[in-house]
């Protein structure tokens, strides 16, 4: 061991950092094939990394077999690691090497996309290589195996076989949840359906409702019941309880028969259709609408199509963690370039399905330690059953996407950012111009969102011309949104002067923190656009739109 460590330290000390920084070979997969740029390192950063690595390695080696401190990393937080010097030592070596590799990634001198791709690739490798992921190196899993006389290993094998059969890693005990029984339980009925969606109307909880109904458009890459998990954290139920006559789009989980559907189909035959049906049932000239994530992108696109036709049927819009300007797309940008989009267009543009499991895996590996390896270790190495968690059950209930829809979305938003360029995107035969959308808009972004970065959510304030209110909430893409007031958790930020400077950070610097959920602020805002109160309807639907199935309907029950 002494000889090995000495050689490792000497090798690192002996690097000609200036020469190394002068031109490493191009790294495959990080650029455009043969035209990939060479990867250069900043010599100053490399020298600093070298000195720090040498210092830390010598200190670690000098401790001998004494269990080193593992710097608070929760993967190694169990006392079993402290009581096993060899395991603790392997973890400490891993953490040292991981820090250095990530430092090397940060030291690359290249364009931002290349740097982000290198960092992402290194992060994936580092996360997968953790000694906590291997039974032979995981002191906690070994201790549990001894204490249970091997039962934990047997359970782990059973869990592995179960997850192979179901096709994904279990993040929660899925046997404890059933859609319509203990998630998606708000009372209502399906009042319309076509081959793309079912429209659900919910039973009023108040004697009077606002005259303008409220339509929610969730993302079609997930099931709608993220907005209706359980009574105490359901945004749907909250809206109903506030006196809004509430409707929700429940997307069909596409099968091969829908593999030809396009972005235009989803806008015209789903979002615009849902707006028109909601108006017809309520008898109101205008409605209020909410879009969540890509549901917000689709809602805004639909409103732009309608505006181009001279129609303005929506009185106000709420956009939750939504991208309209795709300049700042965060970590997802590492996947997008011309060659990737062309590949997807060739593969799926003419028809077929983007599998829900593939999409779910992509999103999970954006946070590999939290959403992948944490469950691999718990389920398989320690033989544990993850605790019940409604949000993670929903997260595992993936949906497919029609290939042409997916291909259009990739090119026109993530790659070419056409929606914010007036006249550049054509949808349903209309040139899109977001400048025509002069309606009031409530825009919400989550501070730690890794799917729609806060800067990306805030960018909508710069492209929508109407009266706006922007609110930032704590936490991430889902937990920040699903934050009911009764939980009294987290905070939200509002800028009192109502100004929208160009940079999101400037807005944040001038904002004031308010404890608790943003839902109450949004509810007060929405009531101001909902009109007068009228007697609540006693039946679902109206005229040709009659109740067919009880909520949550049938489309939501189809699994990918």
C-alpha cells in the first residue's frame, strides 16, 4: 500500500501541467465527432489542484489505519464506516479522488457546453464508482448482513429481481398506492374525452364559485395527479376549496396507435380543445388557466395560436416552473446539439414512441446519488423496502411521448429556441408571437430546480408583455411547487417594487423572503381575476358534455 500511494503521489507531482494544459486529445462524445475541439486545462487551476491533492493525499496516508473523517457525506454517515478503518479509508480515498476529478472538470478551458458535458460525464462516473455502491466495500451493508444473519442480502436479491421484473428501480413501496384510492382522490367526473386527453371537472366544495372557471394543464410527460396527490397536498383540492370551478387535463398515456401525433395535434386537439370545452360547460366567455412545466409551454403556445386567430379566451395564466425562453435550460443542455436532435428526428420524427422509462431514467441521472444510487444501495445491498412516499410513487408512474411531438419539441425549443422569436415557429398554421399575449400572468420558479432553472423560469418575465407577478419558491422542480400552506414549510420570495430587471439574480437580490407556501399569494392573485361569485353548479358538465366516469378517469390508469 505504501509503495502504491508513493507512486500515485509522485505521478501527480511529476505532471508537466503547462504541457498538459497545452492540448489533450479530443474527448469522444463531447463535441461534434471529428470536429470536436481539443480540451485544454487552465494551468493555474491545475497547479492548485496538484498542490491540494498532494497535501491531502500525504495527510491521508500519514494517518495509517486510523479511520479518517469522511467530511459529512451522507453516503458514509453511518457509524459502521467509522468502526471499520479499511472501509473508512477506502471512502476517504474515493472522496479525495472524486474532489480532484471534479476539480479537473472545472479546470477545463472550453465553451460552456463542452465544460458542462465533461462535468456531467465525470459526475456520473464518480457517483457510480462510490465504494458505498458495492457490497464488498460498504461497511454499513456488511454490518447489516452480519446482524440479520444474511437475511438482508436475501431480501436485497428479492428486491433486485422484483425491480428487474417491473423495469425500474423502486423509489417507494409502490404496493401501498393506488390511483383513485389513496392518490388522485379529489371528487369529480370526466366530462369530455378524445384520443389525447380526458377533461375532469371537480365537485365544488363551496356554496358559491367564481364565474370564471379554472383549467389546469399538467405536463404530458407525467401523470396529472402530481397536482392531486392526497387531500393535504393537492393543488387541485386547494383550488376547489378556494371557490374555483376547477377542470384538469388528464393526458392519455400514448401507445403505438398514437405514435404519429405531433406538437400541433397536442396544441389544437388537446389544449385549445380543453379551453373551448371549459368555456362551453361554464358558459363563461373567458377562463383562467394554469400550466405546469411543459404544460405551461404548451398552454402559452396555445394562447399564442389563439391570439394569432384573434381569440383571447383566457383572462389570466399561471405558469409553474415553465420554460418559454430556452436560453437557460440548466443541465439538460448537455444532451442537446444538432447531431442529437437529428438522430432523434430520424429515429422518431416519422412516428413511434419515446418510451417513458427512458425519459424517467434521464431525469433520475440528473441527480444520480439522490435518485439512483441511493435506492440501489438501500434496496439491494441493505435489503430495505423504501418508505411510502406519494410523490415518488408518481415519479415512477412514467408516460410515453409520441415521437413526432418529441422531435418537434427538441428542435424548436431546446435547440433553436424559436418560441421567443416572433414568427419563427409555426404551430397549427399560425406564426407564434408571444408579444400578442397581453394577459396578466403569474410566474413561479423554484430556486433549486435542476430541470427548469430559476433563470429559465424568470426569463418569461422578459418575453410576456402583460402585467406580471413573479414569485420564487424554495426547493426543487416538484417539491417547490407541491408545498401546501398547511405544512408551513419552506419560503417564497417576492419583489415588492414589481420591477423585472433583465437578470434573474438582480431580481433575487431585490426580493424579500416570506416564510411558508407561495400558494396563498397565488390564490389571492387568482381571485382578483376570477370575476364575481355565483351559485355552485349541482351537476357535472353541461349539454352534450355529460359526466361519463368518476375522477380520476381511465386514461391516468394506463401505465407505460
